[in-house]
C-alpha cells in the first residue's frame, strides 16, 4: 500500500489502528453540492496499488472475483487517496490514468486518508473531485482512515465523540460509505506495526466479504483491462509484465555533467544508480564524456531494447544528434561505428524544429527546474515573513553552490520521474 498527501504524509503505519463500522448510521443533513471553480487547486492523489496480478482470463472484468485478484501472498488491489496541497493541477488526470492501468479491472477497497481533527474546504474540494472521477457508486468500497487521533486523546476525546461533532459535510461523506472508518494514532511506533497491518487488512477483508467479492469497476477500468488482456496475449506476456510496460517508457538514463576536475564537484546526493554523473572543466559535454555516456548508458539500453523486441545483436541502432562539436569528432563517430550505431545529424539552426529531445524533453526539464527554483526561493522569503521579519530587514536567500547543488539534483530527479510518468 502507498499513500501521499498532506493528510496522509504523517500517517505512520506502525501506529495503532482502531476500526469502526456502523451500517445503521444515517445522514440527517442534506449532502452539499460544491461548485468548484477552475481556479481552485485540484488536490487529489489517485495512486493505486496493484501489487498482485490478475491470474484469471475472463473476457468480462465484472466476472473477476476476490480469489482472482489475490496473489500468492494474499495481497489485494487497493487504492489510498489523500489531500495533497503540493500536487499540481495537471497531475490529477495523470494519476487517474495510472490508477486505471495499475488496478484494472477494478479495486477491492478504496482508503481515503483524512485528518481526524479538522475538515476544511480543501478536504471538501478533494472529495468532490474524487467522486466526480470515480462516480457515486465507488463509495460502496470506501473506508475512511482518520489520522492524528492521538491529538484527540490529548484533549481527552475519542474519535467517536469527534465525529459526532464533526462538520456536517464530513458526516454526509461518511454516510455514503456506511460510516466505515479507521482511526490512526500517529504517535505509536514499532511493535504495534504488525497488529496495525493485520487489523487494517481485516477491515479490508470484511469489506470484501460484505460486497460478496464484487469489485469496484467502471467503463474505463474495463476498457483498460481488455487492452491489457489483448496486449498480454499478443506479446505472450503476463498481465503484470504488460502493466509494467506501460510505465517503463523507452527512456535511457540521463547524463549529468558538473563543472570541475574531479568527482569532488558532484553534489552530496544519492542519484539513481543508472544515471551517469560526471564532470568537465566547463560543465559542457566533451568527446570523452560523450563516449563515457555511450558505453555506460546508451549501449546497455540499446541491447536491452533489442532483446525486448526480439531483434538480433547485429541489428543497427540509430542516434540523432545536433551539430555540437563533441558529437562530431572523428574519435566519437568511430567509437559509435564499432558499437554498430548509425548517426544522423540535425542540420544547423533546426534543433528546435527537428531534434526529438528539444521537442519533447528539454523544454519540460527547463520549465520544471525553473518552477522548482522559483517555488523554493519564494518559500525562503515566506518563512521569514511568517516569523514576523520586516521586509526592510529580510536576509538574502543563501545561493551558495553547496546549497543549490543538492537541491538542483533533487529537483532534476523529481522532474525525470514526472517525465517518465
């Protein structure tokens, strides 16, 4: 299972779980309909967990039952959704599509993470968006996970009391899922972990039994499931392998070049192992850095792709370059030829029109990195203002390389994850 978002971020899975279910509870106030304008930030995480593979081969996803979704370890297909204020607007649809691919043909349980001590307009907006995406019928599979019940205990209140006095809108949402909810004490650690997981899975099992093994699905889930079925048959793959293929885009690992003469100029950051992190005196690519990247990244990537496509090792590969000096040296060209790689050069002054990387990747990277820097810089100023510092006495933001390099590395890795998704 996985979760993200401000309400979910501080949920420590090692905490204690208290579980409740009251099918007889009813909502005594009309459920509000919120008109959410376009300028309201859409905060929703549709990340789905698909740790198990559908082993049945039904043509109709509606025929899939609990035993067909269960893998050898007994894990189930669940989704955990939570409010996330730092989630960008365009991420909403992307995460929903991920959910469709990961969880097709459907979900056995949907866990919605909500802080027990507060219900805000943002929470209401999130639940409105969630319902619009998944439909009213999805609430048959929903369990609320209320975090921070430890804060209630400090006030000598329990979760039941809190929910009796809760916002009327929250009560309405709870009524939609027949008042199924779980309480999380965020302060409890360690030994309570196994009991919590067992108790949480017990709640999910009870929900599955209550629904007689029926899963949540919709037309989009079913369309994706049929597509996965067909793709698996055509390529003689398991559906799990087919699913993974949708997320493993054909991107080779990047090369990052820092300015310096030794690796001491590299930032103290744990890059993904596949990345080629190197350096040059002026941080520009040179013939030797190009050859290094070819050997360490491009050739293994091409060999893997050939194998995946069932092509012979003698199959030629193609690299498209612009007319940059380091990529045109005879030493570099000869090196590629020995590796069975053909080269095509983009004519001068046409990079922005014909170079695939410029058209699809480079601008996204630059824009995302600029956005992250601006956001970080603004937050540094905001933190001072929040502490009551006068504008006249604001301290300059620390822009030393020792600060910016690790941050830049982190932003770059996050940007590449965004592109791959």
